[in-house]
C-alpha cells in the first residue's frame, strides 16, 4: 500500500513540475515550487522510511568487532 502512495505522490510531483514548465500560466512558478517541495519534503522521506523501517541500524554501525573483522580480511587478502 505504501509503495502505491509513494508512487502516486512522485507522479503528482513530477507532473506538477512538468506542467509548470510547459504551460504558460500565471501560477506556473508556483506549480514548479510545489512540485519540488512535495518531492523533497514528502516523497523522499516517505521512500526512505519505507525502505529502512524493518532494518537494524546496528548492522550498519562501525564497531571495534567489525573493524577487527575488516583488518583480518585485509590481512588475509594480502597473504594471497
């Protein structure tokens, strides 16, 4: 359901931007502005939340154990 909402918001934002550039209206700059604002303040945060909601942040943190693993792997590569 969320991906359809994100897709619809993305299409609406891009459509607003394109209409602002192509149509000769008094408020065409507002269309471009609202399209850009909705893209960056609605679509991108929703997309980021949707993609990262079930992930564990600790997997991506750099800890002493992971540094040691990386050093060990690097030493093993150098030996080959």
